[in-house]
């Protein structure tokens, strides 16, 4: 059994390769080995949601996954949201509606909201609250985030 | 706040400090990274940001000058990612109970991060494609153990045949938990507050376990022993979950109280009723969070089966439910409060289940 494993994966469409111990968490691999520090490390045990990324197209918490499990996977992180130098419509909505303050939870909020709106393109407020409850925010009081997700929903639905 | 300013000169200025020099020499890769940053910073300066101070946060291991970035939370373990069940069983067998099976990881990984679990090895089932399926067979819906909760949430078979399971799934963690979490993992983990064990108990489902000695089927009533403990042997893997299809027109409800939606239940009640007019042909009630294992409230079920589905019978069943549980107190709720909630939620679950029951 090798102590070091090779992890080949795609992040935001770019192929990467790294070597690490099997116990290395995916979020630490993304931040330290790939240098993509947009994904944040919060509670480190799957509660706060700051580390949420897209794993093969679905939102997942990268602090409770191993890097080695992402071998062969396609990830998307907050760095991949901008298009041609412009903010993603969801990011634009967060800015417009005060969906962030300190910004620590924002990468996780965005990736969670993205998967939420993908599977529920026209949500009501109760559903948005339920979806967003996956990520803890200590600044905004959530209302701005709920407003942002509600505002972004038709734009994202139209793009699909 | 630990930050590093762009203005900090990389190597040369540290030269007069012997300790720093050593740290830097050990850290050739980092130095290169810093040099590259320096280049980028110069480029920024050319873009008219002369004198602007940019703060760059570096991971703790880099700040500490480690040779390779190496933040590690889980303890060391040997890692196996077999592609077949046979390989997985062989790997598991080699460790004589010191290995853990990794399914969705939504409970085991936090335990590893906290180092509350220190297995010699992990046997990761995530690469075994044949363990993820939903099949209808012999009046049962059979789930491969690695079927994700998110798949169950959107399955049309589940929506038609097991609407109680679909409703329960919405209460399992949060969206990004359910994309990874599996039905087999949730049941094998046997958290007494979890929804799937309660549904397994209410529907009188069973699980299939495979071990070196072959396969056996374990009924829900024989599976859960106590907190986080099942009758699965250390060298067995839970491979399939079987739930009998709910009778057409059956009423169902899962009522749960938690501080936030998605938290573990303080109390949850799964209810199933099959009605014939005002008569109750069959009633099922099971709890989450009301003891070390899911509790079937058989004596409360019998009240309904005997007295029908009127308000008085529901009231009596709910009262009886509070006497059938022996909950623990913890940081989230006292035992008395849990017992009280058992009654309140039983009444709510039954009222809603009866409301949607046809027949």
C-alpha cells in the first residue's frame, strides 16, 4: 500500500495532477496543492458548508471528502464561476442584494445555490430557505442571500 | 490576522536572520512560488498600482515553512478503493475488524477529522458502481447500498411506491449532504436520530449483508442494537436495503422537530396507515431520536387498528406513544421534552397520514 497517491482531476475545466497522502482532505488539496484558495475551510466537519464545491456536477462538502476520492472527477469551484471576466449572474445577484458581507461563507453559498437552482429552477421562499440552510452565514442574517437567490433564479432558468 | 504583504522582500532581506534563512532553504518550492508572486506583483505595479499593498493569505502549512503543503486532519490509515464487492470483502477481511467501510462519508469523515475514529484502514465503496441501483422486485423496492440520498429524492419509483421514504429524504441533512450520503451508509451507521432507520423500522424493511461466509438477510427489528451499533459483523458489508412497496392509497407522514431543518431530529415520527373507511387495516409508527435505536410504537398502532381512525383514537395513540419511549437527555433536549414531543408529533403525523390516506 503506497503512502502517497496520485490524484488526477479537472477543476474548472483545467486538468491537474497532485500527489498526497490518502488521508488528505479534498478541500486542503484544492487549497494547498492546487493553490485554489477561493474554496474556504470552516468547521472542517461538514456542518458549516463553506467548503462546498461541485463534484461531478453536484454540490458536495469538500472537507468531508478525501482528495483521493476525487481522482478522475470533475470539480467546479468558485474560481470557475466568472465568465469572460464578468461575474456569474448568481454572483451578480449576491452583490446586488447584499448576499454577502465578510464573504467567508460565500463560495459555499454560491455553489450550494447553484445546485439548488439547477434542481429547483423556480423555488418559493420556503424552499430557498431550506436549500440555503445547508450553509451557515454569521453576517447577513440570510435575508440578503435569500433575496439574491430568488432574484437569480429566472436568469439561471432562462440560460438553461 | 496572519497576512503577508506584497511589500515584504522575499529572500534577500531575510539573509541577516539565520533562522529564517534555514527555513527558506528547506523550502525551495515555496521560494519559487514567492518569486512568481513577486513577478505578478510587479506586473500589477505596471498596471498603475504602484505602491498598492496587497495582502496574500497563505495556508498555515506554507506559513510554517513546511516543505510540502500538508494540512492533515484525519489520522493515518491504509486506503483501499476496490472496484468490486468481492475485492472490498477481501480487503475488509484482512484487518479483522480494524477497518471501516466508507460509503458517503457524511458521518464517518467528521469522526475521522476529529480523530474520534482511528481505523487501521478504510475500504471505500464509492468506486463499486454495481452497488448503486433502485429495483422493483417481489413487491419490494431494493436499493443498492451506495444509492445516494439525492437519487432517492428524485426517483419516480420511490415517489410512487415509497412516498414515505421520499418525504423522509427531504429531512436527511442538507442538499450537499444528500448528494454524497447513501441509504446503506445511513442505515449501517445507525444514528438513532436519523430518518432512514426510522423508515426502515416503520415499513418493516430488511437489509442484505455480505460477508466471507456468504449472504444473509437481516430484518429491521434485528438490525439495530444500540447507538451507532448494528448486528452487522465487522467483516460484513451492508449491500442492499429492501423496503416493501407501500399499499396503494396508504396514508403516510414523517413529522420531525429539529432546531433547524437538516439538523438531526430531536424527535421524528414516521407514520403509515392503511384505511378501509373509518377502519384502520394497518398502522405503523416508528421514532427517531427517542432512544438508542428506532422504536416501533406497536401498542399505539394497536389502538388505531382496534378503534379506527377517529380523533379519539388518534389522541389515545399519541398518549400511548409517550409511554412507549424511554428517551435520553442530551444537550439538545431533556428526556421529558422528548417524551412530550413524541406525543405531539405522533398526533401530527397520524392526522396528516389519515388525511392523505385513500380507501
